[in-house]
C-alpha cells in the first residue's frame, strides 16, 4: 500500500555532530560568530551589559553596580544568563588575569559560541523537518539576523513592567514606531530586499549603533589602570555605556540615576521624575545648584568588600563623561568649569535621543 506521507529526511535524534560536514559547518559558525563578537566596537542597548556582564562582574568580584531590576524584593531577572559570564570571570580570577583585556574579550567569545550553537541548531531543525535545501536557507537567515538569541523573562518581569506599567516609565513610542524602527531593527538585512524600506531602516539602525561611549569606556579603563585613585561620573542618561565590566577595577563611580517609581502609587507615578529627568529639565540649575561633592560621596556604587569608605575621595570625580551637546552648551556653567577636555570620541551620525548627540568627552 502506498501513502502520500513522507518521513523527515533526517532523524531529530541524530547526534549533535553526525558527520564531517556537520563538524565543518559548526566550526565555521563558531569562527564567524566569535570573529563577529570580537570585532564589534559599537553600543546598542544598555541591557547588553547591565543585565548580563555587570551583574556577573558584581557577583564574582564583589564590587560593581546593579540596576533596580536586581534589587531585593524586585528581582525581575534570572541569573541563568549572567551565570555564563560569571563562570568565565571566575576562571580569569583563578588564573590571576582578571585585569587583563581578557576581561572584555572572554564574554564576547562565550557569546559568539552560544550564537554559533543557535545557528547550528536552527540548521539542524530545518534539515530534519524540511531537508537540506531549506536548511541552507534557514542557516543564511539565522546568520543574517541581528537577533538570534531569545529568553523568557521571570514572572516578576511581567508583573512589574506590565501589571505595574513600569515599562512605560522608560518611554512609549507612537503608533508608527514598529513600522519605522521596531520591525526594521529586527529584520535587519532582510529589508535590503525591499528598497522602499532600506533608507528608513538605515537611518534608524545607524541612529542606535553608537561607538563613542565604547571608546570612552576604553579610555577610562586605561586611566584606572594607571591611577588607582581615579574616579568617574557619567553626566549622561543612565547606563549609557558599560561600567565595571570594562573598567575592571574598584574605582569610585557615579551616574545620573533613572530608577522608576516602583514603590509609588499609580497616581503619584504619573508625576514622578527620576534624577536624569530632573537634571535635563533644567541643566543650568543642576550644574550651578546641585551639591555635587555631596552627591559624589553618596554616589550609587557597590564598593568591594576590602575597600572602606575612608579610601573613597570626597572631592568631585577626577573624570567626567558628557555628551557633546551638553558640553558645548554648558562647559562654562557650574561644576563643568572644574573640568577640561582630555578626550573626544565620535559617537554616531545621528541618535534618536537628543541627549546623546555627537561625541563623548571623558
């Protein structure tokens, strides 16, 4: 008896690497993804660092910083993803090379390997269900995608961001945002097949990939390596760049905070302004009237277990990081008059946040 049903061309229970060809595919993917991870010199989203590497660094080295999502009683995130990088940091600490550039390179290698495995498993699944021709196209699509790693948020994430409407505190977008930014960013290179979307995609994508904040972080890493008493304050929108996962040393740091109204009622939350909002609402007044030395002493930072407050300087930060728009318009105002420019780095041609325009000045 004949039937129209057909069996999948490959069994889903076959070994992870079942042939020399599979070995070559996986090896090439690892090389491609690791190279890609190591060659990236831009910054896209704070969560790239502040929900993974910064948390792993704090857990392993005992000093660092954590965002409000990780505070006791809230804990919106799970530690599974940061634990991957924490294992790498722990190995570097055990080998005594945690302050080398491997601190930055190793997490990129780890993520490159994970991305390669995701590509390879996509290839295997497509091959087992639809055959080799479809598998090749699925692999091309996976490798060309900007985003190929997904995770499920813990319940607290849903409860706070949706139930308490905390997500809207960080901003909402107009109805056309998904057409002009959201989908173009997710689809990435695929839009090159659609000429009428390509120009808009390029404008929005290049507006989020910023380089200056990464170069500034490298500069601060070199400063901290030469001067253990160095300190830095990011006078910029909160979490604008990686922090201790790049600096790699227990120097004093501070920044304009942006904690949402987690413990406020819904009525009060509508009127709530975080520190960053207050600062940018009247920059001149903030620079002239805020007690910067006092704010510096109480900066939001986790000190290492072996460092006491007596070792923390009471003076303002030795280094300040500001975006060019703020520096050009206010460098002769208030606390900024105490600083001179020691570095300038191109950030991006365009940015969707006016506070982050142009270069950075550490």
